[in-house]
């Protein structure tokens, strides 16, 4: 469940960026000071004879105001009941953006439930599974860091590099979850290696496969960083021309990083093809290598579509989720390769 929710969080975060919904909720963890986000402009506007709770926000004269206390409004606006929101000056209400951002936060909160429960469960089994316990602790700490960073991103009105760090944190959580998954799964997957036990010729291939898996994980990490840099440049263009503006000619306004990112995909394809050939006869490793190769082919195709067809919005979330799936499989394959070497020496 945690792995699936992590993929959904990454997808939701990508949709938030695609639609420009990052400031749909101008505060954190509430949304306009409410637990349930507003759906109508009247809910974030001052009106006479309405009750306002402490911390509730309204937009008045293009300014975001926060209620000092809980009170019932009179017939006239009383400035003493309100204070200006000082963390940023973003004061726009878009119900679609608000709910896209809220769903993104909700998925993050849901992800915290199984991770917290698993952390508590494994805490009482530290003596028998110390490595699992430490890994789950690291996952929980990363999730708390991600929650804090989410607040920082909103308070800073979407400072670009902080958004990138936020995405990187999600990929680190996914990698740690892959290690936990492989540790648990390998206890009941050992039968998959039976056909290899007496095949000495495959011993070297196991070591080579591990090295290539690690190399591809490093290359994919670099590719993801390059992609986030391109994404940040697109975000700047979105702020400049508007979320709904035509993207015709945007590619030409990007830096040379987009060309490096595009060319780097060919390197990924070559190494993933080599991994597929190298892992022949290596049980589940070959299956994983095949899936990784297919993902990289699809990624390269989608990347070309974005480059030649003016960065269609719908492709961006698919592109990042495929990268997340490939990342999970590569980390899983790396650990599986290492376990095969350890168990069958």
C-alpha cells in the first residue's frame, strides 16, 4: 500500500505542477484556514452577518486576511478582527486549483498512515529485524521532512529549487520502500533461484548485473535531476505567460539542459538493453530488465513528443510516474542482484 500511495503522491504532485495549482491552498496544513477546502468564492470572501473562526482566511481588496479570533461579522467590515497574511502575497482563489492541491496533500497524509503503523510494528521487533527497523525509521523521518518541506514550499510561494527537493524526497522514500519490499519478498522468493544454483557460468553475470543496475540507478538519478531543471524552466514560462497560455515556441525558450536531457535518454536505453542481454537466465532480474527497457523506450517516446509538440500538459505526469516506476524497479533489481550474489556464493 505504501508503495502504491507513493506513486500516487508523485502523480498528484506532477498534476499540481502541470496545472499550476501549487498555491491552490495558500496556507499549510489547512486550506484558507479551513479543514475542508472551500468550493465557492463566497467561502473566502467577507460578508456581513457571517461567522468566522479564528485562523480562517478571506480575500479582500486583493489581499489575504486572517481572522484574529472567532467572531460573528456585523453589517460593516471591522479591520480590528483581521490581520494581513505575511508569509506571501498570493491572494487568488481558484476552486479547481484548491482541490487539486488538497487531494495532493490528502494523499500525502494517507501515505503517512501505513508508514507510521509499519514503523510502530517493526519497532517492537528491532532485535529480530534491526535493518528493517532502521530503514522504516528512515522512511518515517523522510516523510516528516517532506511534510515540513511542503509547508516551506507553500510559505515561499513555490520557490523553484524547494519544489525539486520535494520531488527528490519522494524518490528517496520510494527507494527505501523498495529495499524493504525486497528484504521481505526475498524470504519467500528463494525458490526462483533454484534453477541457477548449479550454473557456475552465471556467477559472473550476477556480479555484472549488480554493477549495471547500480550504474543505471545513478544515471537515472542524473536524468531525473536534469528533468527537474527543465521542469523548473517550464514553470517560469507558466508564471510569465499564464497556466492556460499556448505553449507554442516554449521549447525554443528553454536552455541547453533540455538537449542534454534528451540525449541522455539514449544512454539510458543503451545500458538498459545491455542489462537485458546480460541478465539472461537470471530469474526475476531479466523480467525486471525487460520492464525497465520498455519504460525507457516509452519515456524516450514521450520526451520526444514533448520536445516536438510544445510540451503537452497531459504527458508530463505520465513522464514522471514512469520514471518513478523505473526507479523503483532499478533499486529493487539492484538489491535483488546483491542478495543473489550473497545467497549463492
